[in-house]
């Protein structure tokens, strides 16, 4: 009887393969069986460690977790099944494959081994070719597990990089929001005969709405509400440029003002200003964006308001008695058609009247079912808020829109100008 037959192991030559299994732990209380198993494993190119008991094997696993364990089931003290349970309970970075060597062949005992963490079984007597085949199957599983682990690691690293990029972009966008809000440095000003209040609320970090006013003369001011197409950074950059074209601090840069021979500045009619802006956008701005605009020239002494509308929502005039007028010629947005013309119209404000210039983010605000507020809904809101004025009215308008939208974020920017006319004692 040969040594191999005596230990129930038949050794044959198997060519080594590149594999996911490098370190193998052989556990058996028989020194001869360990040596014969190790001989085959060494011949196949594995790094082999040996242990004569489950306790010794656990110590080895704690120091250097093996890729594969080949363990006898029947051993004194801690048997192979108990060792397998302890092996599975150990914390490790990668999976370890576990093969039990046993003479047990009943299905119930095999199921018991699988339930306790074994991956495969070899019944004695074991041929080297069968052992190698079982190891090859384990290699496939370990290779897939490690490929999956590596992919998960790459995904985690990529997500971390994306998070860092997002955090950087978020920080930049917060700064951009501050800069855009700085385009409207004053949210309220009293002009003696009238008060002007402004609201600018972007649906995202930055948006395409802009509101403002600029001085025309001692008793006249210009008001403008702008809504650039789209959302986000490119729209915000365009609003910044448009703010320069309607500068409140530099009349020489304001396209609504024209220098006179004596060095003073006089206003252009609103319809001409919008036509001029239309040509500037088409000639000088390489952009696919366009914008809507309502431009108003307000006489603070008489209450006469001269306006031109370029696709912006109709101006809203709420009289002292609460009645509301929403009307205007509409017109084309700015930056769409070469040579477009724009129509001028007037409104007369009397003491106690107020003028609202709103972006379409107000009238097109949807409720939970997708129904828009529209002009009738806006009229109802203003009737309910007729006794509220100034910035309080604008904040209350936001609250009412939030209620209408049932708490959902607004899909579009919301901006508004409120001019409340008290009238002049001289008139």
C-alpha cells in the first residue's frame, strides 16, 4: 500500500495556473495528510501553510488571512465545522474560500456544512485532479468577488471625487448667488412721492431674473424687470451684463440715457431703449439666450408711467379702491429677431395706486396638479393683500405662492418690482 493510498489522497501532476488564490491553509490533525496535500499545492504554485488543529489554524488566520482553506472535518478538539464557523466570523477585507475534507456523504451533513459557512466539499478518497477542479471553481468565485470589490472601490473613489467636485461647485455657486444678489443692492427706497420695493428669488443657486431702478432726473426714475431664458450660470452671467447696460450709478454706461451737448444726460423713450438692447444682443453677444423685459419711465411728480413691453408679463396696476388692471401690448422678447420694433404705452397712477412688474415665475407658478396660478389667480392674491404694502407685500406674495404650490420648490425664478405712489402735494 502506498503512502497516498494510506492517506486516501491520490497525487497527480497538474499544470499551475494564474489564479486569485495564492495563500492556502491546510488544516488536518494528520501530519502525513498535511504533507501530501501540501506537496500537491506547492507543485501547483501555491504558498502553503499548515495547521494541526482548528485553534492553531485560527491563530494563523488572524495573522495572515488565507485565500483558501482546505480543512478536515473530523479533528480532535475544535473540529472542521467549528473552525469554519470561527473563520467566517473573523473580520477580513476579502472573501476566503473554504473546502471541507470529509468521509461524510449524507445530504443532511452536507447541508449542515454549507449552513455553517463551507463553500465546497471533497469526499475521501480525494484525487488531486478533483481537488484542483474544486480550487479552480473557488478561483472563479474569488476572482469575481475581488473584481466586484475593486469596482466598488473605484466607484467609491469616483463618488468621493464627484462629491468633492460638487462641494467645490456648490461653494462657487453660493458665491455666485451672493454676487447676483448684489446686483440689487437696495430692496427698498423712498422717493418722497413714491416707494419702490424689489424682490429677487432664484429657483436655484443663481437664476436669470433681474430687477432694478435707475435715476433719470430729479423727479423721474426708470424701472426694469428682466427674465433671461433658461436657468443657471449662463443665464446669470447674462443678467450681470444687462445690469451694466442699465446702470444706476453710471449714466454714461446706461443705454437708456443719451448724452446731451451740454454734458447732461436725457432719457430715451422706453421703446427705443428696448430696440437698442435688441440690436446689442444680436450684434455683440454670442449667445442663444434671449430675454423678456418691461421697462418703465415713471414721473414721480405727476404719476405718469411710460412703458414698453418685450414679451414680459403685463404690468399690474392696483388702484386705491382695490381694482386691478393687467394689460399691455405683449411684444417680442429681446434678442430673437433683427430689427424688431416695440410698442410704447402709458398708465396714469393716482395717489394710493400701485404698480407691480412681475416675472412669469409668478403667474406660471404651478400647484401640485400642475395648474398654473395665471392672471386670475394673481388678481385674487392681490385682492387679499390689498392692505399690505412695501417689502411686506412682496414677502407675503412669496408665502401665498408657496401655499399655492403646496410647499414645492418653485420651478422658475420669481422677481418683482412694487411702486407705491402717494402723489405730490404740489399736484
